[in-house]
C-alpha cells in the first residue's frame, strides 16, 4: 500500500496548504517565500474562475507534502475568446522531491484534464528555478509537453527616487470612477485581444474574480478628447497573498544593516529583515492604444509617482519581452526578475498549440 495519497483540496486543507506555501521558497540572492494569508483559497480566484488544487499527502507522516493548481478562464487566443488553462503553485517538500511522486501527480492532473478538457495551459517558471524547468521539460514519464514562448519580465521597480511628472499635450491622466469602470474594461478587452493569452475581463472580476480587490480609484486612465487611450492600475494584493524574505545569500545578509543605513541617508527604501514581508504593489492592466510609447511613458510615470506616495518599496510590472511597452521598464531602477512562459499541452492537443500566432503574449503579473 502506497504512503502517498492525491486528492482535490477542500476547505479543511487550508491551514496545511498555507504552511506548505510558507515553507517553500524560490532561491536566489534574495530567497523569497510566496504566501497565502489568511486563506489559501481566497487568492485562487486570481488564477481563474474555475480552480482545482491537487494536494499530496504523506499518510505515514500525516503531512501535506505537495500541491499544484489547475485553473481556467476566458482568454484571447489568436484574438478570439477561448477558455484556456493555467498551471500554478507547484510545491513539493524537499524530502520528497525526486522519485516518482511528480509523475504520479501529473497522472492525477491528466485525469482532471480528461474529465474537463482544455486546449492547453499557460504557466510561468521563474528564472532561478532551473531544477523545476529541467524536470518539467521533455515530456518525460508521461508529463505533458512544455513549449517555451519566451520570457515574461517582472522587474521590481525601486520606488526610491523622486521623478517629475511627464506632461503630454492633449493627454489627461486621472483615476477612474465607479461609473466609468465598464468603459475601462471594454478598452482593456479591446487592447488585450491583440495579445496572446490576454485575459477577457468582466465587471465581476473586480469583486470575486481575477482582479479581486482592485478598485476604480486604483486605476489610472489616460484620455484624449474624452476617449480612453491607456490604462495602468496600482494593485495591492497584500490582503490576499504576500511575499516574504526567507533569507539573503552571500554578502547581502551580513551587510544588510550597512546597506540600510546608506539607504536611509539617500532616501532609499530599506531591505526587509529575513522573515519580513516585502511591501510592494503591482502595476497591472497596462494597455495603450496603438502601443503609443509617449502615452505609455506618461502613464508609467504617473503610476510611479502615485506608488511612491504609498507604503510600498517596490512596484512589480509584468510584460512579455516582445511586448512593445516592455522597453519602458528599463527606464527605471529595478531588481531584475523574469520567468519563462510555457504553453503546456498533451500530444493530442499539439495542433492547437501549432496554430498560435506570433502576437506578443500578455499575462497579468498579479495573477501568476
């Protein structure tokens, strides 16, 4: 009789899921722990409107040792709305990595897929997590195929320098109103249809869906002659999920107090202590008519200035490396971060992946 048991997570597993999330971290110069407090399930809506979380128990130790989520939502694929999948939150206790456990977990995923098929799944594996990328690629041991679609840039922009406003003749940037949210979402959908995997938003996404917690007055809207030409939102998700510093590697750990003293002297933001939460905000819903860099630059500067007046130390903006707006990110001091975007599919679905055209992908960083 096997000691491992796979099942779909329920509310009774919430505390164990949160412990597993907190215990695993992504290594690097700054090791990060991605957490879901006070409820693991409350943040699931960010991944899609239909979410299944697979859990793996070691019955010999009465411990949850692994998890992974399968979600789906409406996205634009080749410009057409389509229900598409997203895979996330793959975690495994270090003592249980290797062997056949991963393959068995993917067999469970395959059964879920066959019960409710999807054409394919998107997923992002962050750089620095090469062991996961190496294991998952190659369709070994019955795993689905992972096909790379390039890098998603997710720099942590430092909110440590005062930068002046950018004024553009005829362009007005202001916060959205509750009455105007429907127009903002209509603009977003029209623009995101030109991106591969662009989310298709509804008004419900702001309350119980993929934009949960985002308010009208968090959205910056650029107008020309009362016509929307750009959007960019400041999205604080700390009520749903958080990122903590697990530890610092190399010289950064012992010299952190010195670095923080220097930061205070020049007005920069200090580095959190190990175990502390990193205060950051997402720059979300970044879309500009005709990918106009002048409008995009003014919107990004307005968002930066708003974020600097808040409690955050960093702003994270996610754009694919082929997105025309991505070049604007290099104009700000940041901590470099990126992930490799994969489209995941089973052999019988390879034709659907082959039909993907070359428009630049878009995945909301706050929904990864």
